C-alpha cells in the first residue's frame, strides 16, 4: 500500500492579464496555493487551491495554515485509496472548503498514478472532451463585447457566463443586450449576479431581457432573503442556478427541497472530486441539472475541473466553465491546458497529468 508521508502547501502569486470583476469582488492576482501530497512510493500528487474570501472566508494564508496545522497531520500515514476515511478525517474541521478540496484532488492524483490510469477514467470516463464556456467579468458594454469576441475568435468558444448583479440593473441589461446583438443568436449566454441584485431586481432584469435568449441565472441576490429567493425561482422562466448559496451536498439538498434553485453549480475547487461526485448523484436522483463551475481557477485547478467534467454524463450536458485560467498571465505547468474549437480534453496521463514546472514554482512562490 502507498502511504501519505506529508502534504505541502506552497503559496504563489501570478498576476492577472487584467482585473476580473464580479458583483462580490475583483481579482487582480492569482494568489493561490499549490498543494503537494508526498508518498512513501515517491508518487507526488498535486492540486491548486484558489482562495475566495468573499465566498468562503478563506485566504491564501488560511489555506496554508489549514493544510499544515490540520489536514497534513490528519492524512499523514493514510492510504490514499481510503477516500471515505480521509474525507471523514477532513470533515472533523468545519469550513475550509478550498483547502480540503485541494487535498482530496491531490490524493486522487496519487491514486491515478498508483494504478497507472487517468483520473477521468477512474471517476467515470464519460466523454473524450467537453465543451467550454467562458466567464465574462463586469465592464462597460463595449469592453464586454470586445472580450467575448476575442475569446470566441481565439478559442472557438460560443458560450458565455456573463457577470451581472450591478445597481442599477439597467447597466447589466444594456451589457447583455450589447453582447446578444454583437455575438448573434447562436452564442449561448447565461448570467451570474453573485448575490448582487436586491429584492425583485433579478425578476425585473430578466423581464427586460425576455427576448435576449438567456439560458440561466446564477445567484440572483442575497440567499438569506429566503422568501425573495423563492419568489424569484417561482416566477422566473429562466432556471435559477445555486452556486455560493449551496457549497456542500447538504446545502444543495436543502435549497432544492426549499425550491430555492432549479440547478446546481458544482466546483471541484470547493468540493474536490469525492464530494463533487456525491453532489452529481444527488442532483441526478432529483432530476436536477448541473453546471461544472469555476472558482477563477488557475491552470492546475483547470486540469482537475476538466477531469471531473469529462468523467460524468451530467457535467457534459452543458458547457463547463474551464477557461478562467486564460486571464492569468502565466501558470505552473510545463504545458497549459488547451482549448481547441471551444472544447477541452481531459489529461490522458496517469493521475491528473499535472506536470509541474519547478522553475516556475521557484519563481512565483511567495514563501521563500
Ligand atoms: C462564480 O461562478 O461565481 C467568482 C467568485 C467565485 O468564487 O467563483 C467565481 C465565479
Ligand atoms: Mg457563480
């Protein structure tokens, strides 16, 4: 049996090409954490944790501390194949979803390498590639149109998640209209308000966009405004997607049973592979659609995302959010993930195919 000997957490910083803005925050630098699981057989597993304080209350520093203080001691000596046992040990500490997810994913990388199989095959091996959708940050209508056109022309991407959630909502309506008229009817557009709108603004914005062909709306407003949220779900003709309001399987169940969303965003960067697979099963059982979401993942986390997306039928039914890394100026890999004709293929190498460029880690790490 392979045994975990240590888990390292390496904080690094890579600038964004341009700031990425959304209703609950703005990122200008990928201040993420590279998590590295070492084993007695010499196999090394990797994953990337992108802290999102405004969503989970984690920071780069807190993720590093959570790994060294809690999760490395909890997992050292464990057999990486004992995923349920390891999950139970991680779950003794509440919160810290991004740190836990990275530990889980790095352990799957070890498992794949130990059995000589790509993890997408171990998880389900459904598709050879997945369609990619791109997140468009907040900007003026012309900035958003220029960015979408550039992404479409460069990567062949024809689905966009448009950030909205500004006040007054007319600013967003104008941007979405501009995108629709510039990109034409063949492009898919859906919206993410990141909890920004208030009261019935979401319903009003959707009414103003009734002829704009909007596929879905994520996190319309404050999730804690329970009755408002239910009214939005009840009255909207567009499916409402739960993202940061339901980041664990139990919350997903609660919101769906409450009729507080119609679909679920699954992010491997917050529920790893082990718990993300449970959410896929829960949603399938309830006949609820899922979206493979993105936590503004860097290139390493993107390899995890595409692995999970390609492994399951449910996550291939819609385009997966796998292109956020193109806004980051560099990456820690020898080769970055590739998007061709709007699609991305999961790595075929054993494990997650994460080939780290050690010189880049030395260059971008901020702990020495
Ligand atoms: C999204 O879907 O909300 C923004 C913040 C975060 O945690 O993820 C992104 C995208
Ligand atoms: Mg979202």
